[in-house]
């Protein structure tokens, strides 16, 4: 009754605005994979994961071993993933997806299937994924307004698609885009992607946000773009302003150096990216808050395990994102709804995306939160016409792995994407 009869992995591409970060700029298309796991009676479970070439080939390899496996047997899935994935290295900027070794590859590939297995388990048992994770501790999951500096349009793209956000390069632009996003989604906390301009200039934007939205918790994330010295010099300007400071400097040692002088919590999705990072990060006191992300921490159950580890060590827990669509958003929502100590509004890139792959189109937000559905599984169904369209985009877009550095080199041939920048 619950044995897998087929697994389909479909690479897709969707429009992505020219968002700026420390590595460079987003390309015109973001890549993802949609994973469909079907059982004998035709019911299917869904998942969404990374869409770079290396991940796709690892997903396909694992998929070819899954027919006949019982979807309740996650331990068997784990053994199959461990036995099948290879570990080639890949250099492509700061996207936290592509693993460079077995320790990061196994959780990433396992997670891609685990979510589809849980979706199916939910459909079979007629329970939501959140129920399978222990049940709701909240009815709706709050997300933050995730702001980026950005160009007005992709200067080197083949077509004339333009996103709805305009150019965002100054503190005034940042406040305007925050207002636009908050009006549309109702977010009640704000994250600014930094590491793009001189830190003093970015802190002007932070201060402008503080004045425009005095009630809203604020974070800035330069993705390791600042040296520990620069960060320490800037700390007084951020005191009393930030909810947390995310990855100002790169690596556990640099973060620990900042930590010794910082009064606000330090958060990371860069120097603690797997359970194996904990002993050193704890010993060095590098961080106070971990950003979870089920896509590379090993799935939704592993995210709950991460929550317990954080609780054990007195660390806070938040949630990281990358460019994604609604299947990922709902998986994130079910996980966050089931974790009591996930106390920060989660990150999401969702407002930056126009397209969808699920029936009903874009997921709606109420006051910045996504309601946790009670429907079986994740509570979303695949829109097969949309899937076909996005799969065609992938075939035609010519991008096979994200490379923000290479894209920025089109604008500035001397660009290296090396950190720290400031
Ligand atoms: O919090 C983060 O570090 C991210 O969201 C990483 C992403 O790759 C982000 O920097 C982006 O999309 O440019
Ligand atoms: Mg980050």
C-alpha cells in the first residue's frame, strides 16, 4: 500500500530579479528541482530542492533506487542516499546548497526525498506533515521582509522581462522596497542583505529602516563580507538597533572574534551548516543563533533535532532561505510550526518570485505569516501545466548552476567575488 512505484525529478527555472549580494548578482533564472514520489495507488508526495547540475545528477541516482521502497522507511532512504551519492566539489559563490563532501551531500539529498516521503505519509494517514512532526505549536508561521539591494533590470538578459521592484541602491530605495513588501505581505520584521556596499552606507539604510519601522525587529546579513576588525569598529552603530547580526565575518574564528565584543546576538547560516559544525562552534563561542534550513540540514525531522541541539546549548533558532517556490515554502512552514523554540520570523525569498508550480498559484500571507494547513501532507498539489512551463524554462535558459560571481563579471570584468570585501 505504501511502496514507491515511480520517482520523477524535474528540473525547473523561474524568473529571478537582479538581487545583489557579497558574491555578485543573481542571474535572470533561478534553478530548482521538483521531486514527485508516487505509490502504487497513484498518490504522490512532493518536494522542492536545488536545481544545479550536480544536485540533479545526485537526485536522479538516488531516484533510480527508490522503486519498491516503503515511504514510511526513512532509515532505508538514508542508507540508499549514503550508498549512492558521490561528492565532487563545486565553487559557485554563497548559495548554501552544493555540498562539497559526504557530510553535506547526504543531508541535502536525503532532505529532498524526505519531504516527499513525509508528504505521502501525510496523505496516506490523512494527517498534515506538521502533525507527523509532533503537531502545531503555532497556527501560522511568521516570515520577515527579506530586502535586497538590486539593479532595476538584468542588463545582459536576452529578453525584456522586468520585475516589479525597481532599482534599489540607496537607503531611500531600501525603505521604499520595505514599504512595498510590507504593504503587500504584512511582514512584521525585516532582514537586509548586506555585503554589497561600504558597510557605513548599509548602516545608513539600517538606520533609515529603524526610523521608518520603529517597531519591527531588524537584521543585516553581509554574508561574511566584513573583516572582524571592520565589524568591531561598526558594532557601536548597530547596538540597540539589531535583533541579530547575521554572518558579518566569515568562519568560526572570525565570528568568535566579533562575538567577544558584540552586545547583540550573532547568527549564522554560513559557519554552522551541519551537526558536524557544533563542537567547534560551541567551543569557540562563535554564534548565538543558528539559521536552520531543511534543504541542507537533512530534512524536516532533522530540523527538529537541530532545534533540540540549539536548546541544549542555549542557542536561538531561526530559518534561512534561498530562491524557492511554494512547495519549499510549505515544507518550511510545517517545520517551523512544529518547533517551539523557533522564535524568530523565518527568512523567505518568496516575494521576489512571480511564478508558481502549485495549484492555486502563489501562497498567500496574512500579516506576514503563512497559515499552517490542516490538509493531509504538505497541503499543496502540483500544477502540471505550470510544471511543464517551468521545465521548458530550464531547458531553454542555458544556466546549469547558480553563479552570482560570473553574472557580476558581465557588469564588472574585474569582479572576483572574494570575501571579505570590507
Ligand atoms: O541568508 C543567507 O545567507 C542567504 O539567504 C543566502 C542567499 O544565497 C542570498 O544571499 C541570496 O539569495 O543572494
Ligand atoms: Mg545568511
